[in-house]
C-alpha cells in the first residue's frame, strides 16, 4: 500500500516566511501617539539642539563653560534642586507612611491636604509664602512675639526662601509615588521581622526601606526634574545670589533676545540632568543589591 504525505503545510509555511510582514494592529494604534510625541516633544527638542549650534559652531557652549557666571548658576541650580529634593524626600516619606497607615477621618484629612495644593496656582502659593516670610510677615512677627529674636530675620531673597517655597509646591510629587509603592507592601512582612527578633529600627531599614526604593527613585527623579526647571518661585522668593538656570534662560530670551544661547543653556541643562539621573539610578541600584545581599 502506498501512503501519500501532503507537503502543503510545509510549503505554505515557507511561503509565509518569504512574505513581508505587515504591521500588527497594535502598532497601528500606536501611530497617533508616536506622531503626537514626535511633534510636541522630539521635534522641538531637536530644533533647540540645532539652534544652539549657529553656523555649526560651538561658540555658545564654549561661552557657557568659559564664563564663571554661567557655571556658578548651573551649580546653584543643582544645589538648590538637591536640597529641595532631599527636603521633600524626608517630609514626603513620613507623610506617605502616615497616609498609608491612617484610616477614617485622619486618612481623609491627609488626602485632602495632599491634593488641595493642586487646585491653587503656583504663582498664588509663591506670593502667599512671600507674605508669610517677609520682614513684616506672620513668621517674623511670631518669632519676635515669642522673644526668640529682637529683629526680623531675613527669610526671603535667599536660598532658604526658595527652598521653602519650592518644597511646599513639589512635596505632593514626592508623596504620590511613595504612597503607590507603600500600599503594595504586605504589612505582615514587618510583623514577621519583629517575630524573628529584629528591632523596629532594624526591620525598617532591612525590610521596609528596600521595598520602597522604587517609590523613592520615582519621587526623587520627578521632584528633581521639576525643581531644575523652576522659574516663578526662585524669581519671587530668591535674590541675586540664588539665580537658577531657568531665570537665566528667560533673561536671554526676554531681555537679550539671544535664542541661540538660551537654546545652548537648555541643552546643557538636559545633558547635566541626564548624567545626574543616570548616576543616581546606578548608585541606587548598587545600594539595593548590597541591601538585598546583606
């Protein structure tokens, strides 16, 4: 008896391999989003980069690194951003932990207090701090009334005022990622660590803190990114010694009408920010591995 084996499936499979693949449906759905991102993000960024090289020259970048003023402003910007981010992390971590552990009325109050600032403009909150911290403001009057000082303390036109104002505005951006991560942590892990003989402090640093590192990283990157580009708050609460790079860029556009140099400043800020965030992510990854292996 002769057995015939059809090779049609093999032939069809070979033909299918030779045919060019058509885009999948999900890719077609992404096209509008990709086009939008290209038009509103990538194209303006490439345009700014191209404009920072007039006649393909590096003169603008040489001016940035050769002039002490611009280097000092970049250092001041990162210094202020780091202080604000650290302040938001310390306050935000405690606030997020209290929010996650709260119930009932306390939870409602903490949630409303966190979200309420989003309904008030940044400009209004900045001027509110100006009224509170000025020499005749409520804070100085309270300090004088309590006998803690004989004369008003300079709380604005310096870095302190800038840090206070920016920390108040950026604190929710640190709290929200931390809350999202903390809500996913099983509370039984801390109880298990306590039962195993670990002290509360050791349980926190060995169990709870490593689990919240993704929230710390997200909140830190988000807060620092926003603080590097702050303009209104440093302009209102800061002084001549606390100029940030956003103010310098605005001055080059509005006063000097030098779009090429302002573009170079913006590109320099992007480069320095990317390097700083990359180093921070690497450091956090190494620390996480050390904690996990300890």
